[in-house]
C-alpha cells in the first residue's frame, strides 16, 4: 500500500489557512504591543511634565520642532528635530526628552546619548534634561563642547563697547 499526495490533498488548504491565521495573529499582537507602548509613553510624558514643574521648570512648549541642516558633499540638506519639552528656569533655557522603560532612561545608552547631543547642538540650551517617565528622576546632561561660537554677537558687542569707551577716553 502506497501513500500518494492525493490522500493528503486536504493539507494544502489547511496549511494556507493556518499560515494566514498565524500571520494575522502576529500582526494583531504587534499592533497591541505598539498601542501599549504609545499609551505608556503618553502617561510618561504627562508624569514628566508634573515632575519638571515640581523641580521649578516652566514649560514653554511641547513637541517643539526646530529645523537644522547638514552639509553632504557640499550640499545643504535640511531636517527637522522634535524635542518633547522646551523649558525655562530663571533666565536659562532647557530642552527635555522623556523616556520610559528600563533601557532608554539611561543617558549612557548610545541611542539616547546621540539624541541628547543632537538636541544640545540644535536647540543650544543650558542643558538637556533626560526625564525618566516611569520614575521621577531627572538627569541634567551637558556636553563638553566649546560654546563660544553660539553667541558671537556678545563678543562683538563687548569689543565695540570697550572700543567706544577707549575712544571717549582718548578724545577727552
């Protein structure tokens, strides 16, 4: 007695049906996981706003976008950067990024660190604040970058004022 494919013809539609059901279930679970992640992130941002206000920061804007550009082979290419919060405390400005979860809330994680550095270069804040959306921890992050080029008009005004004073002193 030999077994032929005709004896198992019904396996083909069942295999297709099971494969489609598994693919649908994987897609459904991926969407559920994504929705949970988004809801957790939104709860973390609301909690972070309260933590920032409790620490004396005044929220200037939420989801603030800035345009920046890079030079690629001599051609300017623009892109957008969006920070979670733009803050003020006294006369100083800060940018805050809210992270949730165990992994991303550390400023030492490469992806998070690069994002904070990008905010530091684009927004020119006093510091970048990394807020743990699950806990109530706020990390104040600065980078040892010479920032003299950020406000060259201050130096120009200072030298002009000194020159004016010296000129007035000479003309007396």
